[in-house]
């Protein structure tokens, strides 16, 4: 009896210690940190769209960056993640530079780490020229028109500058589809900082839960969901959701399929 009592006391002590050191592990029977989708049938008041890769095809720019890196297309993912990393470094450090300028700086860093000589001027030319002349993905225009015809308000919401996205939309023929264009340039912080989503919702005079972001970046969708927005993820080639964030209510391989699901909402 005494032996059993001691065992029980030891168990209680260990359980209590576990709850202090790692409360998320105590008495846990699952390692799945991702919450299930909530089934939502009501329409959001505003659809927000990320721009680069979500709406615009980055293939031409990636080809150009690959060429300036001596044909090293294998370095493209490293360049993009470095650009994103230093946009967030700028935000955390309370600094702001045009996203394209950060992209050019990141390109110089990747080049230097791989013994490739690249001047600041050449890096800027490789990024800023192509990024403003990107074509829309093939299904984008028809999908945007269907959403407008269905009564949705469409707003672009991008890390690119105001001038940059205006030029992109003019060159790609997307200008007419959007009711508003929002750029993080006006708040001086990059997505996925929570403040950017709060700011965008306030600009549209709606609550966060009345916003839905359409994006092809897992980090952008995660940021939106953490800010209490809704989300629709375009799983374009190479794009993945962040496993430690909640799953968005809509996931599909292109905007046409996402459009069908959005129009079905009442």
C-alpha cells in the first residue's frame, strides 16, 4: 500500500514538473499542432489579393536572376528567402526600404556567398526591370472578372511599393479589376507582420474577420490567419502552407478553382 502511494506521488510530481517546463506536452496524446478547418459559408466583405506569384507569373524574373547568377538557377529559392528574411529584419529593426531594393541587396548577398561578382547597379537592373513587367497567370483575369460579377470587392495587398504595383498592373492588364490597391509602403512594415493586416482592415473600414486573403505564400496566409483574417491558399508549384499555423478554409491549385468556391459562398 505504501509502495503504491509513493508511486502515485512520484507520478503527480513528474506530471506537475512537466506542466511547468513544457505545458503543451503535459498529458498530450497528439503531436498535431494544426487546428482543423472551420467550415464557413458566409462571404467575406472584401477579398484581398497578394500580387507577386499569386496573380503575376514570376518565371521571367526568375530566369533573369538565374542568368545574372551565372546560370545558377538552383540559387533562386535562396535568393527569395533571403529577400523575405531581410524585409522582416528591416521591419523588426524599424526600418523600411522598397521591396525591390531589398531584393537587389539580397541578390548581392547570395552572389557574394557563391563567389559571383555582382555590382549594386546590375543587381537592381536584374530585379526592378523584370518585376514590373510580369504577365498575369493564365487563369487570373477571367477569375477576377467572375469575382467582380459575383459582387465581390477586390483589393490588392502587397509588399511591393505603390508605384511598383501600379506599374505591374498597367503592364499586366490587371488595373481595371481592383477597387483599391494597398501597399505596405504606407505603413512601413512588411507582411506578415500583424500590424499590416490590422492596418489593411482599418483602411477598408471592416473587421478583421470580414477580410479574406488570397495568396500563394504560406507565410502570408499564416500572417493573415494570426491577425484573425480568413484565407484562401493557391498551392502553385513549390508553394507550401506553414504546418504550425492553422489551415485556411480554401486550398486549391489555381485561382479559377478558388473562385468557384468563393462564388459558392452566400
